[in-house]
């Protein structure tokens, strides 16, 4: 693999230290590489992010200098080197060391070359073995590279065993799911068309018109995407739309809708017949909804700039409301591993905002209308506590028994059980006066 590819990854990791978004950063950063180099860069970039705390723990055991005292690029070069030594069998040990040393010179850190060489070779000399902490929280934090605060939160919300299963699963490869645009094609036809392009895909049993696809490279460059035959959407989000079950001719409001995936899926379920008001607080994100709807041939979606936490008297009464609120994102750490290191402050702050959005959203419902409250987190304070508080304080709403296998009106989707992103959804109904 070329030195340029590793140099590209180092630049991206250095930028991640400035709190960038991994998926957007990677897509932009590797656009000029060959397909082979893109695959290597993606594996190394995401791998270092996924295993960040594990790699830092190992460095701390072999470095004569405290980790926080190391130059940022030097620390990232060491993480890249150790990741290749531990997790990339295709890279010989000597190549991992030599390329790391060369990388230091290439980014004008030549004075650190001897230090980098010593750390990596000492790790190899010890058989690439390291002892884990004995305390469960610290052990899981290191072994699965997850912030201790988040590990503790998950253990408190569920159990040590459940938390370990979740964290173990977060390091496994994830499936890419797409939603078939039934206004233009069928699941069977899309799978056939993928096959003609050499793309393996499979129709999902759990959700109608959901397909898992093994797509390498940019999805947006595929003609099938450009022609609006599908949009990318995780199975959990598609399940959320299916549970809301909008019907032809109904009026639906999608709160916090950008970039529009759930709006598109609901429009397809409704056969593009009815009305969907799709709101988002940021105008540039509203543009993404309009652009996506146009590509898919959806005409019933009205994208508007709107603050979901404030009741909008201009909105009409709705048959159905989808209330997918901003959240801490702990359910999507497989695809956005940097979330594991953000701490849990946001999870503590968000429930009040989520409650305000839910209260405003519920005000749009007609009598007998139904609402689904959803998040892509696994934090009970953002999930169960918010919806239970709402039902306690709003006696004109009742739970809808949409999940007989779970808590009736609530369902937590665990990635290790459903093979998709973590998610929470709850369904309620406005009581007919």
C-alpha cells in the first residue's frame, strides 16, 4: 500500500482531533484515491477511530512519555502502526513499523522516528500482548474502546452482560441497508439490477422493501441511486416508519426530518398520495429533503424550515406524526465511532429538549391520531423516561400496543439482536374526545 494512502489517513485523523464528522471527512478525504487504496484507507481510518482507547492504552504501556504530552500527529502515527500490527493481517509487521517511521519523516516529525520505531518494535517483541484492567468498567472501556462514562451508563440502564454484548457488537462490520423506491421499482427488480452491477444484495425478511446491499465506494455515484431507485436508510429507521403506518391520503408531519429518509419512506408507503410536512430547524438541511424528494419522484413532501420545539400555528392537524428527536446517538456507534468518546453530558442535557419537541409535535394530532417518538440512542433517560413522563402529564394520550414482544408501546432495538443500528421507538394515540 502506498505511503500516500497512509499519509492521507494521518491527515484525516489529525482533523478528527478537531471534532469533525468521520463519515463526511472520510468521503471527502479519499475521493482522489484508487478503489484499492480507498478500501485500505477506510479500514485503517475507521479502525483507529473504533479502537482509539485500546490503542492509547497500549501506547501508554510502551511510551516513556505521557500520552497527553505527545505531538498529535506522532500519537496518531503510533495508533495507526499498532492498529496495523494488531488488526490488519494483510500488513507485515516490518511494513507497519517501517511505514510508520517513514510517515513521521513525511509529516516533518523526523525527530520522533526513533521513538516511534522503539514503541512499535517493543510491542512486537512482547508478542503484541497486553494485559487488560481487572475492574469490569475499565476492562470494557479498554477492550471495546468506549468511554468509561458511557460504559457505566449502559451498565446502569441494562446490565454488565448486555453492555458487553453491545460493545462487542459495535466493533463488528455493519450492514448497509437501502429502502426500495416502490414508486419506481420493486425489491426483486432492485436486487436483480444490483446483481448486474456485481453488487451482492438481499431482501430483508423483517421489513417490506428493505434491502441489504454490499456496496463498495460511493453510493451516490451509482446510476440506480441517481435515477431514484432507492435511498440509503438503516433497517431500524425503516421499521420506525412501518410502525407509524401512514396511509394513502393521510396528512403526516415529520418533525426534525432532515436529511429526509423517513419522509421518503413514508411517502413511498403512502404511494405518493396524501401530504407530508417535513420540518427541520436548519435551512440548509431542508434543502437536502427537497433534493432527495425530487430525485425519488416524490411530490407529496413539503419541506419547511421549522423549530420542532415550538408549536407552529400554521401547521395543519395531522393523522400521523413522526417525532424523531435529536439525541446522543449511542445507538449508532458502529457507523460513527467517535460518539463513544464524547462523554454523556449531552445525554443528560437532551431529555428536556426532547420533551419540548414531543409536546409540540403531539399538539398537531387530530383526535384519534397517532405519533411515534423515536431516537437513535440507547439511553433510557432519553427514551423510556421522556415518553413515560409525557403520558403521565398528558392524560389525553394513550399508549398503542404496537410491540407485543416488548413493552407493548415501546421497543428498544439492540444492534446485537437485530443486526442494525440501535434505536428506540414508542407509539401513542390522542384519545378521541
